[in-house]
C-alpha cells in the first residue's frame, strides 16, 4: 500500500538544565585551553603531575616543554634562568625568598595545592612585561561542586641517606614543623647593643664591664662540630576537603587543603675542587689544583603547605574569589670538608665545618572578582588585589675552619686567620613583601560570540619592599695569631677559654686578660633596604580578520621606580619607563590545527640584591657575592613561531621556533682569582632554538594490547651566544689563542629531553608510567682566568605506579633516579675534564596509600 506520511511538530518544555564548571586538572582540559589561547603556551595538569610523582612545583616544572630546574628550586624556561621568568600564584606575582637569586624558590609550593601550571611563552600586553623565557602561573585547586575528601600518606627510602649515618646538629623541639622558634636567636644582651660589643681593650680595667662582656660572649652557642645520627625514613602526608554551601541564597564553594613532608638528603666522599692556571716545565698552560677537598653534607628538610579558598557566585554573571596560601619550610644542614688548599701549604690539612638552619615562609592573600556587565554590551570586568610576603631567616649560621701539620707522627691543629676566616656566627634575615592591585576591562566590539573582536585595557600597580639584615660575630683569640689546640672546636670554645681567663698587675692597676673574644665584623654594607614600584597600563585588540585568521596586538607601558641602599649610605637606582609592544597572529589551518606567530619586546630588571652594594661571604657555595649599584635593566626582542595540531582530546603534536636578542643582559661572573663574583651588564646576547612536543594515545594502532598506552614527550634544542667584552676575551686568549669571541649564556642547556610512556586502565584503576629526562651541559659559573664551569648532563629515569584496591583506596609507588646519576660540575681544558663539584644523589623509593571520595 502506498501511504502518504505528514510531518507533525511537537514542542515540549525544558526537561532539564545542567551547568558545571569545566575541570582544569586534566591533560585534555589544559590542552583545550591552550588550543583556544591567544598566545603560545604550555602547561602541565595535576593529572600529569600525579603521574610523574612530583611532590613540589619545582619537580613538576621539569616536565613542561623547554623547562629545566636548577638546584632543585629554580625554573629555567627555554634555558633562561629566573631573571627571565616571572612566577605568579593565581595570576598574582610572587616575591622571592632567596636573598641572592632573581627567582621564586618553587620547591616551597607542594603540588597537592595545584590544579595546573601554565607557562606563557609569548608576551601579550595584558601580562606583566618582566619575562622572556616564560611567565609561570601556578593555579591552585579549583573549588568543588559537591563534597570531596582526600587523604594520602607515603613513606620513602633513599639509598644515600635513609638508615645511614648522617651529619646533624641540635635543633629546636618544633623543627619537625619547619620552625626555629628562638632556639638559634642572637642572645638578648647582644641584641640590646645591636650586635656591637666594646673592644676588649676598652674594658681591661673595669671589673664589672669585663665580666658582663664574658657573660654575653658565653651566651653564644659554642657548638661548631656536626653530630652524627641515623637518618629516619622519609614521610609525606596530604589532606583536602571541599564542599558546596549556600550564603545569602547564593552558592559558595569552599576548599581547604594541607600537606606535609619530611626527608633527609646526604652525600659522603663528595668532591670539591678549585683549579688554577699555571705553566708546566715546557711552558705550556695547564690547570693545577688550588684546592682538593672531600665533602660530606647532610640536610633534613621539612615542607608543609596550606590552602583555604572560597568562591561565591553573586549572580549568574558575577563571582567573587578568595585565596589564602601559607607555605613553610625548614632546612637543617651540616657540612664538613677536608683536604688540601694551596695557600695553606703542602702537607697541611685544611678542615671546615658548617652548621646552618634556614627557615623560609610564603604567605599570600588574594581577593578577585569576575563580572559580566550585560547593560554595557556584555563588557567583562576583572580585578584582583593580593598581598604576599616571603621570609628567609638564617639564625646563627656557624662556620669553623682550622688546619693541621704532622709533627713527629702527630697532627698539630691551629687556626690561621691570615689564611682563612675565624670561627664566625652569622645572623641573617630577609623579608620581601609584594602588594599588587590590578584591573582589566574587556569590551566586545561585534556582538557577544566567542570569535568577536574585543578591546581590552587595564592597569597594574606592584609595590615590592625588601629588608635584609646581617650580623657577623667573629671569635678572636688574643694570645697568638696561630692558636694550637687538640683539634676539637668544643675544647677550643670551652667557657674556660672564652672571655676573662686571668688578671695581671701593671703599674698598680689590675688588668683583666682575655682569651677568646667576640667582635662584630659589619662594615656598614652587610644590610640593606630596597623598594621597587612598577606602574603599568596597557591596551590590546583581539581582531578576527577572517574565520581562520586572528590578530592580537597592542602595547604596554611600564614605569619602574627602583632603589636600594646599604646601611653605609651607598645607593643604586633605576627610574624610567619602557614601551613594550606586542603582536600575535593565530591562523586556524583546521578546527584543531593552529599556526602562531609573535613578536614582542620584554624586559628584565636587576633584583634589589643585585643592585645592593653588599658583600656577602657564602661559605656553603664558596663564593663572595658583590652587588653592583650601576646595573641597568635588560631589553629583549622576541620572535616566535608555532605549529600545533590537537589530533584528539588530550593529544597534541607541536613544533615551535624562537629567537631572542638581549641588550645589556645581566650575568653573574667571577671577576677575580680570589673567587669574588659580581653582577654585571654585558653588551649583547642571542638565543635561538626549537621545540618539538607530542602526546599520543596508542589505541589508533589497532593493536589491542596498546589501547591503554600513551606516549608523550618534548625535545628542546637551543643555541646561545654572549659577546665577550675585550678584557674578558684577552684573559681567555692568554690561555687559548683560538678561544672564540662568544660564549654560552649562563644557565643555558643546548638541549632538553623529556619522554613519558604511561599505561592507564580506567576499568581496573591501574596506572604505570616510565619518565625519562636529560638536559645538556649548562654553564653555571663564568670564571676568571680559567675555563668556565658547567653542570654536566645526566640521565634521570623515574618509575611510578598506582593501583585502585577497592572503592576509594589507592596504593601508589615510585622509584626516582633509577640509574643512580650523580651531580657533576666540571671545567674542560685542552681536552681534559677537571671536576669542580661531584656528589651522589642516590635512588629514592616511596610507597603510599590514598583515600578519596
């Protein structure tokens, strides 16, 4: 039968509306953000961070394309160290806790606080202009829409420390929490006189003053010798809670998290060598040892972090956010070196002991608002206010050196202050605050669609204040320039030897005889204050030319008012403004494929420490650091290209190229044979490189056993050049007539490789990952009168695994540095490698449980 059917429309009402915030902690979500971004960027999600086993933000950064980590704390993007990167927490810049480096110590931030880390590699005017390698933004956990609860705990073992005999020294009862309390504080009587005691010769005839002086000196901690103990097992814990509540009838999301870790690191039989140029019998230049020392170093590290966050949705188009973050760390370090030093003499054994406690803290308050204004054509207004404070306190840093000669089979020990420092107490503290106020307005110019033209303008004011104080108390012996004793610092500083040790009559007057006395060694430049005010305004246009082509262009103006002044009155200052233009293009080759290009000018300012006319002896690093008040800021021209293909959700293939030209870059260089290091502007530098990144699930192969495997990685190749100044070039060519007129950029690695093969099965709750990292030799110290020092490449292989046991319980394990790679710094001269530093890192094992609902 032929039957004609007619259409009929049935209209129903709304069945349901589902609304939710898109998650920001998975690889798929951050790759989608990156695909839609108006700038070249890379990121790592908490999903990938967890898989890598990274416990702090510094470790996580080593997995980002083109990123390396120096000293376990400082991120370098595209080989460019902290000066050329900026670090923010939820978009607000963080101050530094390091008194000597222009970088945020990222090991202070536990990864349990983070949803993701985003690194912007090209500049747009709505970003602060003080970055060149990358702008790092640490985004804390997003707020929940229902009850969430998570607790995890793990234990760790390191082959070089756990259960081994390590060095230590007495500490406060609360050191488990990363606090020193007043345990190491300068004695109150010494504080009352600002560390300045009268010279003992001024009180030789005053009984009351002499014995009061002795009482104050004996209040100083006489312990200069490291103790020994068995290192405990490493441990870590994390707890988080979140829920959705109602306030004034509006949804309020609340999140609180806390993490804690404690671990011991150690090495013995490390090498610490210093080399100097000399001539052999055939008048050929060679390197000979100035110092050959055996190095033993142990540290106990405590790190905890807390986060409280709230998100109040005032209306469907307006929300208010609050974040409070507090991180605290305490490191107790003990070190002992022993061996040969040239200026002390052949056959003489030199020894040095260091006892140190470093307390660091970071506190951040952030309030921000996000408002959509429909009455103004869907204009969006964003604002934020943040207050951050970082502190570093090194109370009673103690250093004791001596030397001994063998006489009739017995070593006679003594202290020779004309050859090395006397036993010294150092008291150091640094406080840096960062107040930030910013606002942005985004105005749609052609409707409210996602691809409409937008005009954006805004302003930012950042006020940074820093105060650094240092007091040195040197232990003098007034009987002889060379003091012989039994080689035990505890016996040397016995109370019977300190202060008044007797009397003598002279002209009918009783004079008090002093043994060991204390004298402040401040020279008026050991402490300084500084301030940096940055005022900025910008305008930028996001303009779709066609459906495929988009241009993002504009300019930012930043005015710098920066000064630093030592207690002696020496002052350095920068006062001026810079225009920072930017142009980015995005061409959508396909819906999931982009081609990007960018040009911009950015800058790098000297830090307050680098400008401070301040001389500090860093015996742990064996260098003398000198500030330079004549430093100027660096301008950088940046050129970037990138092709990226987001093949499927969570997958990417990308190829990037970049070139950077630096005018007046700042470098830290050894300026004299005695080890003095000063900050200085050099003329020009250039960096050119490329990056390859891939992430691909292997289910496309059609091989069933590969369905749950993902292969990802990134490779960065970089060539850097710094033009040598004529004086520096003449010194190098005195050793090598063919020495080139350029050298590598400090901290730059010629290549970085990250590879990751992971297995994930959602049905069984099984995850396994193999992670490999390698970076090329990077310049760590520009030397004077001898070859530069490089940190040598090493292969780092890590394994991680997790298995869901039942319901909310998961067991996790990891093995780090499987290959047992060592840390090595060395110099190469005429084909021969000379070790500067070398020590073992060890292999770390961890096992833990996680409970989450």
